[in-house]
């Protein structure tokens, strides 16, 4: 387990020295953790009981007791161990555990809909399992803030299960009104007086600020970022809190949650599959944050902007199942090591992943394992300028998503996606795929571009498709003259500066892998380059030290920003006149930006190339290190080059904001192929 930062102090009345001692024990790697005995599916556990009244529905299996509003279908109470309700009792009942959709009519402002149901029904009721449904069907007579959807929110409690399974079936019927949908999620708000410690991964967990600390803090460049000026825990004074600092890529977002110390109880969100999340394995989204709040983001425009907006036009029908996911609760005696709660949550996550797809949900829209199919194959790379032999696509990401063009999976939001990571030989196996028609996509760390198989993949129930050996020809027009960076869809290999010491999150001070998650790093460019811009000399400079991670504007005065031009200097012993050189540029992020490229004359009115205005992923401000990927293959006539010293000028022209800018993934100059 990674380092746990100890920030509690005796001035924190809600926690005090006992809390400090509690997490001091947790941080010691030398103290063994006792495995928490699992009660899941034990035949000796009490049978599941259901109680229904006019306004509430209660399910109790002797381990957890869950209360729902009826017919709205919100989770208003979860009783576990000595805690009468782990959810925030200070909140209204519809603000504790709920589903929501952010949507709008084309051209109108966003509407926040908490998706209140109008009908309650019992799907399954026996001692082994209770599954209940809260549903609604949209009609034109409904309130204008109600999203035009047919919604079925399902909840399941099983015998011996220490938690609650939940999923939703959302559907548009043919002919329904045009809408845009930006976000679909489920939210749980926990008791702020009990849950103070948050865990997202082994190396991202800490005692968190209190909700009131944000209210009393200093707002920064945008509302989500607040500097704590008078926190309850005085040791957190001066830190920055921002929910985006705790974002996570889909492929890594399997378990996260909070720990209460009195009594020692964990509340965890477990996601056993990503098939229902949008935009593929490296899409980033929110997890847990100050509240204490636990999220499951099924779809959003975060780290992409409106490119991930789900547009429905001309009466387009649509249906999708979100989940099931598992809300898991665990506990230990006060004398035990609290590290065991996180370790047990990870073990439970592994159990849920192995159990996917679940065989107990009763919706006909959730197919069981025997109704799904599998795809196996091997991906190799053909790049004769690196190796005359085929190269294993080591650790490639391979996935199935809706049919589309190369790379379209990263903005695909309406259907299901199924991804895996190949082994070192490029062999892959994608299991439990829903029946349907897909394209097969891939990207390979260390190689430019995206792969797409040239034939649609048709999945039938029970099918096993063997694709054999597939060959990827990455973008390449000639031998490499020089390159900057690593083609891995991120800017993580470049120089990431230290944060302003007055604007830090202490969790990331000693975490090189997460250094980019500090607030205000875009402002450090002006500190490092107050007058002149970045100059990179091929063969002399080192991109890990000399290439700033984000091409941003320079701050001038208090409110103005100036566009910046970076230079790449390189030598040519001679210029090949036959054929064109090729400048390959892969961007890891773009936000309200325009990249212009010029050779050997920074003052040319017309650049050789421009991206024009691109991007709204906001990854620079949101600690993303990448957003959506953009790729450009630029033909460079020999007339643009000279024998000897050459300079490429890269200008990001849009200067209206500190957040307008790009992150580079990789740059390569290729010489023409000899005849």
C-alpha cells in the first residue's frame, strides 16, 4: 500500500487524536492486516426481507438494511453495523443516494434531472434475493425539466451480501424529441461527521478536508478549485482542494470510497465492468471527493467537452443498461488495522470482476454469459523503419465499439464498449461481449495512431470468433530524422514543474506519477519563461527536462495572456529534393486552441499548417495530462528546409484564456524515402 499522508490533528474536534492514531496504524506497512471474513452468499446468513409502505420500501438481509423512497426510487437510508444511516441525514431524502441526468434541448441550457420514478414494482422476492424496480415513462405532459426517457432503476439485495447492487435501463422510444445528454451518473452522499478518509488507489488516499472548509476557503481560477484558508484541520491550511484532482481513467476506476473511524466502516463503489461507460479505457472521470461524495460516472463530457455529447435527432431510438455496480460496506473491530478495509474492498472488487456478467439480475435487457460472445486474436505491428520483421504489439489496448472510422471509439457514447489489454506478444482475448455489430479498434503504446480492423465483427450469443493475426501499419512516410516524446496518448513523459508551494495538494508532493495533478501548473510556464519562449534543440535538449508538458499562453500583467511560439532547432547535413519530408504531430489534449506550424520564418503570414480552432477537453485546468487525442501528418516540401540549421516554429495562437492550450503527445520528423 502506498504512502498515507497524516494530516489529522488534535484541533479537529470531530476526529481528534484517536483519529490520528487510527491512521497512523494504517500507514505502517510492517503491521499485517487481518483478512476480513466474507459473508457473501453464506447459506447461514439471514434470508432477505422486504417491507413495503405507501412512501418507503425497505430491504433487509441482516447485514445491511436499505430504505428507498417510493415511488421516486432514491436510496434514503443504509443501515450498517452501529451506523443507523451511513448516508448524510442532514440532506433532504432526495439528496442522499440518487441517479441523475444532465441534458438539454438543442440550443438550450443544461437541465439537471434527478430522475424521479413514478411506479414501484417487485421483480423478485424470496429469501435468496430481492430485486425491485422504480420506473417512469416520459410523456409530453410532464414537467419541462424531465428528461425524455423511459427509465427503470433496479436495486438488488442478496442473501449474505454486504451491500447493494444497482443498475438502470434507460431508453428513448422512436419519435421522441431531440435532446442532448451530457452526463449520466449515480451519487451517494455520506455522513460528513463520520467519513473523513478517502481511498481511490494504493497511492491515492488521504484524510480529506471537511465540506465547510470549501465554503470558508479562497475560490481560485474556477469554482471547483478552492484554497483552504481556515480548515477544521489546521494542518491542511493553504492546500488546494478540487474534485478533479481525484479523477481516474475508466480502465483503473474499479473501486473507490471512504472510511469512517468511529465505528471503523468502509463504503465502497465497485464497478466490475466498463462495458457501459463511454469513450473507451482511457476516458477520465470523477470518482470520490469532498462531501463526502461517492460517484459512479457512466457518461460525461469531462476531459472531452461537447465531442462526447450524446445527440439524439429525428426521433432516434436508443436503449442502454448502466451497471450493475455494487455498493459494498465492510467493517472491523476498533482494535484492528484499518488498512484491512481498503485491502478487503480490493479483494471484493476482484470477486465481482470474476463474477461478471452477473447471473442474478432479472432484466431481459441484461444478457447472461451464455448470451454473449468472445473474440480472440493477435495484433502485430509492421514498421520496416524500426524492424524488418513484424513487431509484437506488446500491451496494446484492443476493443470493440460501435462501427465507425479509425479512432472513433474515443468519442463514442451511445453504445457498449469491450476492451482488454494484450499480452507482451500482442495476443488478446475479449470476453462476454453483448450480441451486436462492432468495429475492432486498437492502439499500441510506443506507436503512432490508431488501428481499425477492416471488417465488422458480428457477435452472436455463444459465438467464439478467432481473428488470427492482425497487422497494424502505423503512420509512417519515411525514416525518422528525430523525435520528441513517446507516442502513448499522454504528455506524462515531458517536464512537469513543481507546484507553487502555496497552492499544493499534499497528497501529490511525493508522488512523481501524479505530479501533474497539482493546481496551477499552467502558470508555471510564465515563471519559467517570463520573456522568451521554449527552445528545444534536437540532439542537445532532453524532452523530460526541457519540453514543458503544456503549450499554454504567457501571463502578461494581472489578467491578460499572450500567445506563445515554441521552437525546435535541428541540423540537416543536406536536403533531399525528391519527395516531401513529413512532420508527424500527435496531440494529447486541446482546449480552445489553434496550432500553427512554420519552418524557418516565424513571421510568415500564412503558416505551412494550422489545426484551426480545436478542442474543449479542459485537461490542462483539470489535471488531466491528456484529453482527446488529435493526430496530424504534415507534408513538408523540401523548399521549406535548408542545409544546416533549421527551426520549426510552433505557435498556439488563441490567447483569450490561461487554459487555452495543447499538450503534445509526440512529434517526429521523417525524411523522404529514397527511390
